[in-house]
C-alpha cells in the first residue's frame, strides 16, 4: 500500500497548493475518483468549484472537456450528432464533448432537465446511444459537475435520478481567514493551473482503482453499511430510503478512503467519513418534500445506527 499512498499524497499535495485550506474536501474528491464515481460540487459562485474541477482533471493527466450548461443547451450539444457531408454524400457522426475521459459539466443546473438527461446513460453505463447506435465512452470516464444553489435565479433542480448517479456531493465554502489572505496576496489560480503537471498517469490511476477494489471489507462493515441504508428506509424521516446503488457507492467510497489512509481494510470510521458526501443528496425529507442535504442529515443517521 505504500506506493499507492505515495502516489495519492503526490496528488493531494499538488492540489493543496491551488485550493487552499480545503484538505478534507480534496481528499473526498480524490476518493470519489478512485472509487470510479462521479462528483458533484455544489456551492455559491466564486468559491472555486470550477477551479477544483479543472484541477482534478489536470492532476489525473486525462483528456478532458468542459461543457458550459445553459438554458438553451440541447442533448445533441453534449452527445454529438450526424452531419451530412456533401463530399462523401453520407452522414458522418461528430462526437460531442461527452467523449472525453473527464467531462467538466459547469453549472449543470442551469440547463433544462431535457439537456441534463443526456448524461444519464453516460454516467451509469459508460456509453451513449445516439440516433439508434450505441457508442462506448473512453476509459476511465468521469463527470465532475458544478452546481449553484437551487434558490439562485436561472437554476433547474436536478432530478432524483440524476442526483443518484453522483457518488459524492461536496461543498467548498468560504476559505478561512489566513487562506483567503494568502489567496488575495498570491498568484491567480488559473495561472497556477496552467503550469501544473499531471501527478498521475492514466495507467497509475487505473492501478489505484484496482487497489480500491482489493481493500478488504469484513462482514461487520458490510452489516454496518446495510444497517445505515435500511435505517433511511424505515426511519420515516425520508420519502424513500437509499437505493442498493447508494449502498454500493457508500462501501466503495469507504474502501477508497481506507486506501487514502494507507490501509488494506475498511474500519467504521471510513464509512462515517464518506457518508456525509455520499448520502444526503439522495434523500428527500418527508416533512417538507425538500432535499435532505442539510448538514444534520448525516449526523442524524450516524447517531441512530450503532457501530458494529
């Protein structure tokens, strides 16, 4: 595990030089990628969401594309379309920006649900079906999306089916006093990004993902994850509980978190560390029909499910 830990530390160190004072959020983002998950970054404009998305793509050394989501965006603008070419007298498919290893979906909730739905098949199955033909996406494939709070003007709430496909949702928040002063006095983050070299190769990333799969989760850990999932279905606080996909994602994320800590096995603290990023965005309050993404939701669940 030492070689894997050294590679991950290299990524986190480089990321920490650009995104200041957000070590925990950076570890969650890297754990999400190692667990083969898609990442949703939700926060106010200007706190570094897009910078973090660009940063992850650059550090992983993968081919990436950026889609600016707007209200007039069409599904074909994402997946691509066939265009008639006069020279060959035939239609030729022009791939859209979804055909990249890392897709940065910027301000995803400023597009209509119709445009958002173009990502559903890609995020779940690693493929897109356009004009009746299914086309595979590159390997590895990740969507890193940024989202503004839903109360802001010009936003469309993400459907539950779309939210469930994001393994984690994180928020950056305002930087602490010293970090913000350093940010004000330092170099522009975009210039830092432009000079940044990849800290991993695609081969190293795939190897780390295989190591995540090999991290051992003992029977009591499986029971703990199951108990957490079942609690959300039976507590009465939520309209519906977590799906089996959410349970699988929680365990996969805990394995990635254990690898970040240099361990070959999962402990309950790994599950507790990733649950606030993996669970709340998938739940809806039964009282006011509002998304369950309040900060106390994760604490509410963890306090009521005993640790094995």
